[in-house]
């Protein structure tokens, strides 16, 4: 079979690409222009990372919680002790409660306060801050928060029959155990000579807790040591409780106290907070074999 060769026909170039002349070449950036472009890119990156870091830093600075990334060393063993509880629940026993915010006592020791109210203890309270940040929303009305939260604290204190209540009025979120705060708490201790001081555990706090809580606990401890008034320090929001109060039959009282702080606990948030407190009370109660309890770390201050 004969081999057929197909003729390869090359298309003839009919148009001259340079008919209109040689096109202008794209301008090549000069070394100076390239350097300026690099500088602009670096500035853009710096602005982006700087702004992101700044926003994160501000958010961390503004949020009030402290986290112990390394857990505190809890005493081991940490046996249960009895802070002379027979006397604690006797009529007329002098008790001072030192807290950071207007709702702290009802939140953390509402059951114990209800119990002390029923046994007719002589109850005094110091609240270190004015609660002006409220819920920590941005742009809240600080002046309104102060008024509303003070009124709620007074209503709650009336419900558990506080004899006196002192508002130190420091700004919420910025509490420090400075000499002024310590001196003011010490003055209250020396005036009422409490046999028990209930406050936050600043030494062995729960792993995540509000910094004002820790600082209020620190200030109260220093004040108690300076005041030369022998007493039991009973510390709540602690990671190392060594005493548990049975509040099994006081849960409804605790809830009523919590509900007084309407600006803080309402709607589904109130239900969530109640569940959280109940879960914690179940855990503490299990330590002494009761349904609900409030755990505290107790130590005797003997100046
Ligand atoms: Zn608080």
C-alpha cells in the first residue's frame, strides 16, 4: 500500500504583530520602588498583628478572672476539722463577712447565712467594691450599677438579718489589698470583735476566680492578723475545703437570697447560676454524706 504523505501546510503569517510599531515595555520598578513596596508590606503586617495583639491584650486586661495555670499545692492530707461549730451556731455569735462585690455573700454562702440568720448570730458585713461594672458588659452605666447593686445588697442583708453593713466603695475589678483597704477592714474587726470571719480564700482559691475575690480574701486575712482579735477564718471559694456546712434544708432560702440580685441573676441566667451552685453544693455535701453542703477552709487566727 502506497504511503500517503499529507502535505503539511503551514499557515502563513498574514499579520505583522509589529505593524503598529513596537509596544511600550512595562516599566520595570526601580530598586527604590521595590524597597518602598517592601516597607509598605511590613507596615501592613505590623499594623495587623499589632492591632490583633492590642485587642487581645485589652480584652485580657479588662476581663477580671485569674486562672492558676499551675494548680496550687493543696495540703495533703487535708482532713476535715471542726471550727467550734457548736459555738458558731449559737445565738449571738459574732460573725463578720468580708466580700468583694454586692452579690458575693448570697452567691457563695447563701445557705450558711440563712442558717446563721436562723440561729440569730450577730452578723456584720463589709463589701469592698461598689459593683459598678455589673455584668462586665462594655458601656454599662456605672453610676446606675452602683445605685442598683447597693440597694440589692441592702435588701439581701436585711433578708439574712445583718446588723451592720459597710460599703468601702472601691471600683469593681481593681481591688488591691493595699494599706487603706486593710486598715478599713481592720477597723471593722476591732469595732465588732468577730469570733468568725467569713471571706474568700486568697491563698488557695478555686482555680479560676475573680481577682477581686482573691484580693478581698487577702485583705481580710491581713486585717485579721493585724487586728489582734482571736477568731476563726472561714474561707469560701476555696480549692481546699476542710469543713462543710450542711445546707440540705436551706436550698430554698439560698435561692430566695440569690433572686434578690435581680440586676445580676435573671431569666435563664438565674436558672443556670442556680444549677451551678446546686452542683457545687452537691459535691461539697458528698464530703460529709449530706445532700447539699457549703465547703470552707477554716483556720484559727490566734494573734
Ligand atoms: Zn464577686
